[in-house]
C-alpha cells in the first residue's frame, strides 16, 4: 500500500460540478482507511465542506512524498502527467470523446492504471474484461442539504440541457418541456439547485449523464430524463455509476426516476423510496469499488487494467 495518495483536481472546486466534487469525496473516503491523502493542483486551495487537506505541487518528489511511496490520481481531463509521477491512476469520470477529446489518451503513460466512475459500452461489449481490465471506482457524494423540505411546490416544471446539447448524446432534441418551464443552465451553487427542486413538481433533464435527476429525486421533484434515441432504459442504466449495484442486486429500476415519459407513473409512486436506495448505493460502491481499488494498490504493478490494455488493444 502506498504511504501517500495525491488527488489532482483538474478544475477549481464548485458544488455544482459533480465530477470535481467526487475528487474531494474520494479523498475523504480514502482518509478513513488510514492513508495520508492530499489534494494538489495548480488551482491552489479551494475551501469546501468535504475535504480540505492540501499539499503544494512542489511537494511531490521530496522526502515526505517521494516518487516511490506516492500514488497520484488524475481524471481524464488532465493532459500529460503534470507531477511527473511514477505511479499514476487515470480516473475516467466521463467517456473519452464525449466531454473530453479522445486524443487526451495519447498524452498518458501506457502503464498507468485505469478506473471508471461509470460503466461504459466497452464493459458490455467485452464482458469478460470486467473486473480485470475494466474496473470501477465510484464514490457518489450527496450532501446532507440535498433533501425534500416538504414545502409547498409553487411551480410545475423546470428543465436543463447541459451536456444534452452535445451531439454525442442527442442528434436531434424535440423539447418536451412547456413554454412556461423554468430553464436553468448556469446555476453556481448546490443550494440554488436544492431550492429550485424543492419549489417545482417536475424536472426535465436533457443530459443523460448528469447527477441532477438524482438530486432532484432526493428533493422530491420528479425527474424525467430525456431518452437517448439509441438506448433503452436497461442500456441507459449500464452507462451510470449505479450499474453494478443494479446488476448485483438483480434490479431493473431506480426509484423516483422516469427515463422518458413512459416511466412517469412509476417515478411518482416510488419517489418516497429514493433516499433509502441511495444510502444503499453509496455503501455498496464503497464496499465493491473503493475497497477493491485499495486492495489493487497493494501490488500496483500486478494489475492489468492499464491505459495500454484499455485503449490500445
């Protein structure tokens, strides 16, 4: 096991960015296993409510953080190896070629290890590689503030497009929200999202890989995820970080979520069960992805989930 783990966020912290938030949550979780975990980036210290233990970029390579006792974790948004680390994990928070140029992979070392936050199509196209070459590392963060405040819902519907405008997800969007729906794209705080969802009855999300529908459901606002034309509900589930949880428990549903308008009645009927299920998902992902990851780090060189095996073979 490495003495130190450095997690290198690629952008400054903000509560509305799920990808950056999980960097901090992973640090918090790994710390509970007795590891010296530091956040480190060129963006400096970003105070937050999750994790605030930082080191400087210049600290890597010194006596305390030598190249032989320190693991560095980068996400797919980081080009090259900014710290020139010897031991690197590349944490895939989104599929290459969707939000991040596929060419980023050309700047990575072929012996770096690869872990995925969400299942990707490659998992099911090459099922035999799951848990050997294709491995998950998932640690969803849900703030205690994200909840249903059981107040009167003053408005009917809200919506957002976000990554849904990317043609990699939808070639054509035929909007399903009404002209009176409240649209939001650039909300800068989680508290604003929570307020919106606690004041609306329905939320339409055109982004199929956003965590906002789940936040909405936890706030009691019924989320409707705009369907990806090429994906059935079962196939959509396979693109999410909950896929292994659903498969392990032999489930074909998520409470309180409507994929397209067809599931709306089911989502309404089960919205009260969302919190319990997400508590279960979080525990499952720690046990089945974080703990196996730590076991892998006891013998880094023995793992075959390398960049070369994931992207060049």
